[in-house]
C-alpha cells in the first residue's frame, strides 16, 4: 500500500482541513463549532457515542495520540516499563512489566503532522478539531480495513485512557476535549503529557517553580509549552512560576541520537540558550520531551557541571536551584497513567505481557478516520529510525500483522 502523504499533507495544510473550523466568539473562551454541535445535539452520532462510554470498563485500550516517532517511542516506554511491584505498587522492579495485561494502542497520524504548520498557517482551530476527532475515534470501535473501505468493516476496542502526548494537541485541543466530555457527561479520562510534566515538578518542589522543557527546535519556538503552562498555573492560582522552552542542541531531526552524540558539554550548550535569553530566575528542573535525547548522557553531563570545580561550571551552577533535577518526560507520562489506573482500579489484571497495537489515519479522511495499520505504509526513510527507538513495539506490530493474515 503506497501513499503519498507528503503531497497530501502540503495541500491540506494550506487550507482549513476540516469544515466549520472558525472559532465562535459568543463567550470569553469559546470552543470550536464541532464541540458546540455535539453538545447541543443529543441525537448526533457523536453524542450517542459519548453517552454510551463506560468509564469503569477495565478492558479498554490505553490510546496514544501523536506523530509516528512519538507514538513509537512512548509505546516502547509503556511496554518495557518496570519500575514498580505489580502487587503493591511500590517503587521497586519485580521483573514484570508494570502494564502487564494492557493493550497500548497508538493512533499513528500520518495525515496531519507536522502540527506546527497549523500554527504557521494561523489555523489553530483546525488542529483543535483534529484533536477532538482523534479522541472521538478512540472512543469509537469502528475503523477501516484500508483507505477504500467506506463501510468501516474493521473493529477495535474502545479506550479507557487517552494520552494526549502531543504538546500541540494539548495546547490547542485540550480545552475543547475537556469542555466536550464535561458537557456531555462522558467521563473519558485524558492525560495531557505537558500538564503531567508540570504537575510532577510542582508536586516535588515547593513554592515558585521555573521549569525548562527540552524539545526539538520547531516545538521549542512554537509556544505550545508556554500555552499549556499558563493554563496549568491559572488553575493553581500561580502567578509567579515560569517555563522556558529549550531546543535540543545539534541534529534535532535525528531520532535516537547515540550517547556519543551527546558530548560532555551538552548541558552547558542547553544552559547557554538560557543565559543568552536574559532570564535570571534559577531553574527548578529540566523536563526532557524529545525522543532523540539520551537521558542518561544528559544527566551525566549535568553531574559533571555539578561536581567538577571550575569557574565555568560555577557560572552554570548559578542558573540551577539546589534541588534541580533532569526529568524524563516519558517516565512522567507512564507514571501518571499507572497511578490513574491503579487509583481507579482499571488495570485488566490479565496475566499477560503488555501488547502494542496501532491504527493509522486514512488518507481519504474527511476529518479523522482510522484504518488498520500496515507497517509497510510507513515512509521507508522512517522505518530504520523507528525500529531503533522502539524495537519491541515494532516487533509487536509486525507479529500482529503476521497473525492477522492467518500465518
């Protein structure tokens, strides 16, 4: 199955990709017309879908919404995560994956990324609708066998937890999802990755926090992390904390940078960005939200600055709080999901290893339509990188298709 996603993407992002994307301005913070229609029309298919959602069903999927690279990376972290005892939840590895018995399902979006183009085209309302429709697709059990299957003859499990891992979706669609689910009474749980990361820092550091977020260069300048942070602080009544978006030094487009690619001064190069910005507040934490970054190498670089006496290192230490820490963003997301499932008794308790599954956006979608995933649908130049950052997830996808074909 060959699909020219790049050409289709270029066309779609020049114009509003979905109908009715202009924001209605009748209230101080309006939602998009799609959400207003669903809320005000109890007879609509979307309203029926949400009204039938069972928030207590432990057999639904944990659904990741994002780009191919980020879906693969985060899926890998879910299926390999083992930092707790599966019986009592204590922070102790027990040689059994924390999400045993769970199905980690990625909605691999090949149609709409890169999401920053929505913002460049001043079409954030379209991205908001993409986010809402993706979430509705997570609740729905129907999908397509392929791009020409208009009857939606394939089925999938519904969701029990949505992970909004894309900072673009969190910033531009999180409010709309919250409004939709609250107004329809559908208790669809959503964990927005950026907000989970900010919560992690605020919960472990008292008082004012100044957070750095490390991402690729396009995301760093997009303002999406600042947007989510403002909402987070507003809910907490916090008017003093700040966030600063760092861009990954070096080749930000390369997935799975090796440890060698992170030289001994990588942390200094990151702090140089902060110094040049003119910011003076000491940083409380650096949250890493870039699949290309080697966390261990970054932490080692920080330790060298911390422990090796020199005037240069002293200069960099002045930018950091005494309890400063480097935080693995993906670990924060898996922690938040684990805690939610445990607190709400939503683990399947099946005795089985976690499973990675995937669906992909249909190239004929008039909105957000999913179809069964074929690994061969991925661009060839992307495949090697994805296998490198997520070998187990990739293997599971291939095996799943092998068995689905009756082999």
